[in-house]
RNA sequence: GGGCGCUUAGCUCAGUUGGUUAGAGCGUCUCUCUUACACAGAGAAGGUCAGGGGUUCGAGUCCCUUAGCGCCCACCA
């Protein structure tokens, strides 16, 4: 006897215990490990690198989503018997972490990072990381992530830092990294350069300022419009279109910069649009990318007029020291006073804002480090084009190509402290020493007076190396040799460019191989109405709270089922609740199966007669088995096609509808019968076992728990042979293998479906007539050629339809119709339910007539169909199916007509 | 300005080689605390699959087109 399991699944008592069991049991580590004895290099592993969450992060639904999907992929492959490795780790997240520590310092110690100094600040940040870095990884554990924590990495740890240096130096030596002054995106709040990707363009209300650009020695002027008047201070030309009749005459003349009085040329450039604005353009090469390009073409000087905090610098005359917006106001007022203003008008335009701080990004000239990206991009495009990398869903390949083909050089230096410091040293002579190991002298002149570049690298530079740096690269470690390249890269489509594209480029460049062969992109999780979750909107769903309330399995199942690759999903707590109910349903189905197995050997049912010939399986036994085989085939196909949601949905439906609603109900009856008891318990156990295996990648906790109970129940029972080879934990049990359908399956399914229809039609009528569910009623069935089938299923029909079996007679045909009966027709089967006092002949007639009408409509439709080209052009099996349907309808119609006659 | 996605039951969504009565969950209505489960069971109502056109024997599914919504990319002051 197994001990009684609680009526409701208690996930709280289960999850942490199960997870600890897995982790302690070493199940998360690949069974074929190149660092251990007995390693076989010929077995191909399945590998995923985790998208490393920010080390300072707190769990959100994005994490829950990727963990759910990746853990499903990993568990599925592990259960297929493949050596499986999921490498976990965290990202140092330069800007995010630095900001967080700075804020903390300011709050708690009222000290800025500058006051603290670089060295001390970094020390503090490491302390912070040590203190809080495990929060996120523990939260990921809570989601059930079966990653190999013995291989956990951090982007700033020693090995990865070595990888970053190696990568930098190699690129530099190849001439693919260069340093120089360029127009970059400057974030004045963060006081650092950011890459193009880190700038977000939002359409906002702005003002378009029109003013006069006076010409030298003349009263004439060129009208010019701008959104940022303060940049007038950095103007080095006024440009017009060469064919513009209005301004042609001014080309080559000199204009006077308002207030400053500087003299600048009027130039002609075809970039200028005659239709837009005033048709004349002020050129500020130091603070605008287009102007910068024009200045390059015309050899114009470039003036920077803002400092690192976006305050006007010495080039701005009397506005020096003013903030850019302050200067805008003041300059404009002065120009107004000077009579240079034409007008202002409201204008909608896109404003560049920092992805991180949110403040307006300023284009500025600055000396930074860049990666020459084109050769890298070319190889990365090729890898997807020739199929070495497949992107799922496929439409993102187009997005990928579009971005890669228009990619610009990547600004990789950041004026931050928290990150990988650029491995370049300068001597007083200005020589650069680029080295893998910290040098002690200048490699050119030997000077000992060298200092390292102050900047750190963009965080994405190190995450771009993640799939191989975590495995030991640049060392040819056993892990690297065996597990690289990895298999799937699973992540959100929102970081396709930031991360995926860069991993592909760097993987190809440094390792000469694609870092993974499949990219699977999931969508974003939104709230139940499709709104982006945000703290300000207050619609954030916290996965931790959801897990507390409904359990991890419920959350995982919700995220996996009902969403489609690459599509955003709307999540509501209601859905999670529904899936908590599913976990509970599974639990209780399990309790039933376990108790059925557990009571086998106790003699209560007079069992133990091993000499008796094992009886044939019942129709229900065969049916559920056949349905299960179909399910296994479907699930396998869907896993191959990345249709995890579909697969989960189908398992859900099978479990709830086929297994629980039908088979379990029938099993209750079969368990009461000594002849069918053993086989029923066996079928219950075998089917349920397979369900648990199929479901385990989706809902690992409840399945593992139940499987353990089922296993021990079986081992204590006459069915112990079933569990003999099960092993100790479901996590490493074999995933069901699909089999070719056997010949008998289809017929058994059809037979059972007839029984289902009969039962359903009786239930339906009972409900219609308000027959109390507990009331057993009599019935007479005219079975025609289904006599044998129905006779064999008599007990099933009786118990499921609430009939009194002793008053249920099944005959081939009736000589006389029972009086006072409701009549149901299912194909060729007629069912008479003597419901004295409840049957109104007129009502009955009306019901039958309605049914006849419906049936005849079907017949007409099918006859028409079969008379059309369909019969000749459609594939024969499809046509045959319709013919069979028609025959069934005709039979029904015939029976009803006879009743009505 | 390009590109992509979405539009299916009151709500949120599935529906991948096109197969003929379109599914689920939640919600609604009626019964039932039946010895796995009321986090449940039985039954029911509810959709011209955004509009239009086309291909096909057959279209929610493929093609074209229109509209609405959303997203990504892009240097028009």
C-alpha cells in the first residue's frame, strides 16, 4: 500500500525538494563528459548557452519565458538519451550595474563614484556582485532550469576576460579594430558613448525654428530651419541645392553665424531637399551625422560646441557653460532681439533617446574604438544564406539580412568603469601597445611610462563571445572541443541584433565555425491586453508572485502553450490559474492510477490468481493505447518543427479528455471486475507513465513527483516488471519514441467512437429531459450489425450513460418498439429510453424530425460533393472518407424515417 | 520611406505540407458535493475565421488587394 497522497497537488512542498534532488543527483550535467573517464567523443551532444541575465537583475517574465523554452529543449534532448549541456551564467551588464551601484553609493554613503575613485568603485561593484549576483541565478533555479551549475560563468570572470582580450587583440592585429575621432552617439547623462543600437528613436512634439542666415556685406539672408537652434554655435556652412533658383545666386558667398559673427561659406550640395523646410540647411558637422557627411565632402571644418555633459564649451562664446537646452533658449532670445528670427512652429519629429538613461542623445565628435564590421557581417550573412544557421521562425532571416547588409562600424568603447578595460597602453610618445598580457613597457619605444586606455568595452562585445568563451576558448579545452559549436540559440527577437548577430559574427571570426546551428526566437510577454508591461503602467506580472500562487509548472506551461515562435504572447494570471488546475488534474489522475496499482496485491478483490489466463484487452484499453500512440507521433513531429505549444496543447487534451474523462471512468468499472482488473491497472500505469514522460519537459516538477510515486507503487505490486527498467528519476527517463501505427488501431478507435457517441447522445437526452444524474434508467438498444460490439461494451455504456445494466437490453433488431420511449439514432443504432411520464409523443416526433432534417442536409451536401469533380480529383482516401460519412448519414436517416412512419 | 506581424466564439489565443460540421482556456446558462480531482463532472449556448478579388474539385490555411492595430529598420533640417 502506498501512503495516501493529498487531494490537491502541493507544489510548495514539492518543487524545492525535487530541484534539490536533481541538482544533488548530478542530472544537470552531461552524462558524456570530456573531463571524465569513459568519455566517448563520437557521441554528438546537445548544447545551449543561456542568454546570460544581468547580474544585478531581478527575475521577470522574459527570463521565465526563455528558461521555460530552453529547459524544455534541454529536457527533451536529455530524455532522448543525448548528452546534454546547458551552460548558465550572468552578464556584468556595464551600464546597468554601474548605475545601480552608483545610486546605491549615493543613497547610503552620499558619495559619488568620482569621489570614490576608480579602483575603489570597482572593488565596491565586485562586492555588490558577490552579494546580489546569486539572486538571479537562484530565481532561475526556481523556474526549474536544469542547467549545469558546475559550469556557471560570469562575463567578467578570469577566463572570459582572457577571451575578451584575445578577441580584441586578434581583431586589432587583423586591422579590424581602429581608434579615431568620429561622430558618435553621446549620452550626456551617462557621460559615455553608446552604439547605434542603444539609441531609440521616438516620435515626439518639437518646435521647428526658422531664422535668417545673414549674408556678409549684404542685407540679404537665407532662411533656415532647425530643431536644435543651439547647434548654430557649431555651424560651419549653409547648404542649398545646386539647382535651387531661389538660392543659386548665394552659392560661394559668405554667411554670418548669428550672434557669434563667424564667417562661413554658402555651399551647394544635392543632399539638400528643395521642397523641405526652407530649402536651405545649416551645417553642423560636429553634432549631426548628415552634416558630418556633407562636411567630409566639402572639406569643411568641424566644430564641437558641447562638452561631455552637453554644456556649451568655449566654442560657444558667451553661452559657454550653459546646458544645451538653456543655451537654446538664450540664443534664440538673443536672435529674436537681433531681428534674426522668422518664426517658430510646432513640429513632430523623431528624437534620439538613450536606451538606458532615457535622455536625449547628442551626436558628438569623439575619439573612440570601433570594429570594422563589414567583413564580419559578410561572413555572418553567408552563414545564414547557405543554411549553416537556421533561424526559427524563418521570417526573421529577412530582418537579419536587412540589418547585416546595412550595418555600420561598431563603436565598442565606453566611458565607464565597470567592464573589460580596453587592452591598450599609451606612452608619452603616443605609441600604442596592444597586448594580451599587461605590458610593462611600450612595445615601440620601450618607455616604462605607460598607461592603459581608460575606457571599457561595450558589454555586448563580451556577450558576443559567450557560446565559446564559456566553454574555455581561446584554450582548446576538452569542453570547447566537445561542446562547441553549440546547438540551439534560444532568445527573444528583441536582441537579435544586439546579441545573436554579434555572436554569429564573432563565432565565425574567432572560431571559424558557426556558434550554433539553429536560432530560435521567442516573442515578448505582454499583459493580457497586449500592452507592454511597465512599472509606470502598473501592469507588471511578477513571475515570483505567480509561482508562489500557482506553482512553477503552471507558469511554465502557460508560457509554452498558446504562444507561437516569434510572436508576442499576452499573459494573464487567469491562464496560469487554468494551468494550475491542469497540474492538479494531472495530480489526481495520478492518484487514481497509483491507487489502482497499489490495491492490486492486497487480495481485496480476490486477485492473486496467477494461474488464470490473462484476459484480452478491452476495447477501452486498446482505444486509449492507440490514441496514445497517435499522440506520441504528433508530439514528436511537433517537437521537430519547434511547435512546442501545439505539442503541449495536445498532451493536455489527451490527458484531460481522453484519459481522465473517458478511460479513467471506464477503468473504474474494469477495476471492479476481477477478470479485467490487472490489465486495467497495467494500462493505466503504462499510459500514465508515457503521459508523464511527454509532459516532463513542460511541467517538470509535478511529473517527477508523480513518477516517483507511480514507480514505487508499481514496484510493490504484481506489475513490478513494468517499472523494472525505469531508473531512478523521470528527468533521465526515456522520452517516448513514436511507432508506426499498427493495423488494428484505426478500427478500435472507430469502434470506441461509436460507443462515445451513444453515451453522449444518451447523456444529452438526459440533460434535456432533466433526468437526475443519479437516477439509473432502463434502455433498449437495437444494434443491427453492431450487436457484438455493443454487447461487449454493455457495462461501459451502462456505467457511462447512467443506465441500469440489468434493465439494458441490446438486440440485433426489435419486433416491437417499446412504448413511451425517447428514441435516439446513432448511425444504424437505435436507442429506446423508456421514460414514462417524461415523453411527449409530439415532442419526440418534433425532435426526430429536426434530426432528420439535419441529417438530410448533410446527405444533400455530401451527395453534391461526391457528384462534383471532387470525386475524381481529390485523393481516393479523402473521397472514401466522405463516402463513408454519407453512408452513415443515410443509415441514420433511414432509421429516423422508419421511426416517424 | 522601407520591411514584418496581427485581425478566428463576449475576452485571451491555438489552428505548418490546403481536405470539406473551425478548436481550447476563461466567461455565460442548466444540472451534480457520483468512492482521482468542485483547482471537478455532465450538458448547452456562442464564430458568414477583418473586407474584397483570385488560384483550386476544395481556402481560416496559398496569391493579390483594401482597412485597422502593433512592431522593427531608416540621415530629411
